[in-house]
């Protein structure tokens, strides 16, 4: 299991982990991971995911974007 930090794509198309974590990121990421039924563990207030997911930077970037998109989160919470 590996700790997740926000993953973004830089201007060169390279995936970069941001060590600065936005407010509510882990709370929102918990919702996203539960929505997609991805296993995770809480570790000292952070989230750890399995190695396969951690190494899939494209998917982690997608989950990062969703965790920071309040419109997406609200729409999925309202649909449940």
C-alpha cells in the first residue's frame, strides 16, 4: 500500500505528485474511491491504496480531479 497525493499532469504531459494537499482532499478522495469500489486504508489521516492503483498515474490523476471537483461529488451524492 502506498500513500496517495494529488496527481496532476504537467505541461510536458508527465504525471506529477503534488505534496501540497488541498483542504478536504482526503475526505473527497474517500468518497471517490468508495464510489469506484477501490480498496484503501487510512494511515495517519492520509489514504493508502494498493500498488496497482498507485502505479496507474492516469487513473490516480482522474481520481484526483474528481476529488477536487465539487460539482462531480455533489452530483454523485445526490444520485445515491
